[in-house]
């Protein structure tokens, strides 16, 4: 039987994926209390994407791995890390913080293949190129060996994806599908980013735009 537990929920305007690092500034009284209890008990809390009008029913638990700063008024700067994906089964809105009975889910069992390994390698390389172009930072822990599933989460965390796209990756239960979709999407994003950069250079100078026009057809 799938594991179900009750956890506090933290609706945020970001999608948290397993293994992803998420820094947070905690300033509301209800969340100061919630995070304080999670720290005292070394427990997880659930992060669900909230776009301002609608909250998703699937999210990822987070655990505080570092307290960066404690302020005199109780505010906190913390770093959290995504752990387990869940589906909200029952929501309790009576307390100061949302609580939910959640059921955890994971990827289906898949036999690792060479194609998956190639996709993972290409995806991470594409993501690093994109992050470099945009002068963005990769929000994952470094210095650790990661498997194919972890690589698929890493690729899905790219800043090139919208929250809606990241939510789709979060809900997928196939490592191969996540890798495949992530790589195909990053190829398009990277090509579009490079074309935009070249167009800006041409607009600012006297370059030849004929090749770009051909590539855009």
C-alpha cells in the first residue's frame, strides 16, 4: 500500500524537484513557526506550485539542509533540498498553515539503457550551455555522483523552462520520458537563444542577416 502521511504545505511560485536546492527567506509568522518545528524534528514540509490563483495537487517535499542566517525578529534565511514527490489526497485549511494528507509517488521501474545515458549526458551539457549564456546559476548540489533519474531532475530544473513545464516534468513517472522531453526542449531553447543573440549583434552592427533568415524559415 502506498505510503500516506500528513505534512505542512508551503505554496510557492516555484516548482521544486527532487535533489533541487531552494533558498528561502522565511518572514511570515506562520511559516516561521512551521519551519522552526521542521528544524526541531528534522522533518519535511511540502512545496506546491501556486501561480497566484491556483495551487497544484502534486508537489515535492523539502528538508532544511542549512540555516544561513537567523534574524532577531525570528526571520530565517535557509537552504532547502527537494526530496520526495507527492500527491495531495486531503487538504486541511483550518490551521495557520495548510496541512495535507499526501501520497508519495516515484518513477516506474526502468532498465537503464545506453540511449538514456546519452540523453542524460547531452541534457546536462545543453543545460550548462544555456545557464552560461543566460549568466544563471545551477541550483543543484555539486561534487556528487548522480544517476539517470537524478540527471533527469537536474535537466528539468533548467531556468530555460517555465513553471508550467517544470510541473509537467515533476509529474512524469518515466525517467526516459523526462530525459527525452527535457533534451528535445533544451535543444530548441538553446538554438532560439543563440539566434536571438546573433540577431541582436546584427541589429547593432553591419552583419549579414541572410544566413539567419534561412535558418529561421
